[in-house]
C-alpha cells in the first residue's frame, strides 16, 4: 500500500509539473504571466473599464454591484442631509412651528440615507417626502433618479455581456484528450478528434495548429518558437460542416516537424501542440475560439480512434460519445522514414553480414505429447 501511495504522489507531482509547464491548458486557458504591467500601464485598464469589468470574475462583479448602489445612496444621503441642514430642518436646529421644511421628517443622517435609498429605488414609503417649496430639493431628486437609472443600465449591460460571452459557447466544443499517429488513406497522419456537443452549428469553422518549442539557432535561444501545423478533414480545412464529431488529420510528410520523430523518441521531445478552432455560433452570431494543447506524453503512436457514428434502424444518425476518446492499436511503422521507405533513421543503419550464420529447420518432437 505504501508503494501505491508513493506512486500516486509521484504521478500527482508529474501531472502538476506538466500542467505548470503548459502554455495552453487542456481547457484553453493561457498559462502566461505579465510582469510589471500594472506599474507602467495600469492606467490603461482604467481607461478601458468596460472590458476590465467584463473580464472580471463574478464574485467581484457582485461586490462592485452592491458597492456602487450603496455608495451612491450614501453620497446622495449626505447631500440630502446638507440640504436639510442648510434649510434648518434638523431637530437639533429647533425649527419654528411655521417653518416649511425642504424634506419632511429628515431629522438626521439616518433619515437622510433612508430617503436617498427610497428616492433612487422609487420605493417611496410615504413618511419622508419632498415639498414644493424647495427648488434645490427638486433639482437634487431629478439628478439622483437619472443617475440611479444610469447605474442600473450599466450593470444590466455588464451582466448580459458576461452571460453571452463566446467562451461559454466554447465550453460545448470538446477535443479528445489524446492525439494518435497511424496510417490513414496511404499516408502517416497525426489525428485529433473534436466534437460539437450542441445541435446548433458552428458557422465558418476553421481549424489550425501551432507547434511551440524552444530552438537554438546560431547560439540564440528562441523560446516558444512557433511552427504552423495544418489540419484537414475529408472535406478540406475551411468552412467545415461541423454537425458531427470530426477527426482532424495532419499529414506527416517531409515538411512536417513530426517527420524526424519516431515511436521511441517521441516522448523524449520537448514541444507543445496547440490546436485552435475558430467559428461563429449559429444562434448568437458571435465569433469564438476554442483551444487545447497536446504534449508528447499525450500523443499515442500506433493507435487509431474507434468509430463513433452509426445509423439506427429508424434511419437516424447516432453519435456514440462513449467511444469519443477510445483508441485501438493498429499496425504502424516505427517512424516516418520507415513508412516512406527513406534512409536517415535509426532503423536504416547499415549492418554487417555474419558469414557464419546458418539457418536450419527445427522439427517438433512427438515424444513430448501428454
């Protein structure tokens, strides 16, 4: 049991290290840190406050929502208190019996705050009300009502924008957890499966990839060097008919960065394959991008995906998502050089003939039968 716990802990640390070293996580988030941005360009976030609020987490949106209303009620409460004090309406000012107050029953800061709240939320409980003998009060109540309406409109826009963000639609696009390399239609291919979990289509879908790796060229180290990776399906690579799960295929030829890799060297490589799907949601007409990434340990050489689409007796097409990520082993060459029968790989080394080697037949003996 101790050995099992150590192995689980080791696997957990390995998974955390792999997750930490990813640029793009499996769910599409970018693992990147921006250093010293707030120190130099922090004011730009204030100028673009709309985008800043839209990208803020919900817990902070709720906090800012409550704070904005509470603060506006308090500020206007101070103004109503100042107006009542200027008019001599407060009890401690001992107004005369024939005194005409600006706002009835505003006798302190608490009453002023309650009147501000009732005015801005249009509650109007009735005990506290303004008189027609106070022009400044009429102007102040108009200003507060207008500002209260603007605050409500602003927060309605923020909430609706956050609810309709394209990344919510992207949650219903899923990629297979692993990629596979196997022969397909006369060539060696790297395949990835992607599915749309909704019946509504993604219009104008385009799929492409980037291979990220660290390269050293003439003594210069380039971190996150990007190489284009082209993916396609049977119908092409642009304007895909994304009504059912698709199997994306990258042909491993001489122009592919995977051409010099082999089954025994693939997991020793240091790269990250990032796959992008761009499209427009049919129901909202909003553009969105779905991302995922694959590291060498998530690419399986010599495997193929199980079939996922079948046809029922009623003539309807059925997608079996239980087979979405399942793979089966298939006969596959150990490397691209082997598949294309080209020299340059470790399996094409020149050997030395052994002249003393003899081949003979060994007949099975019948005396061993039981």
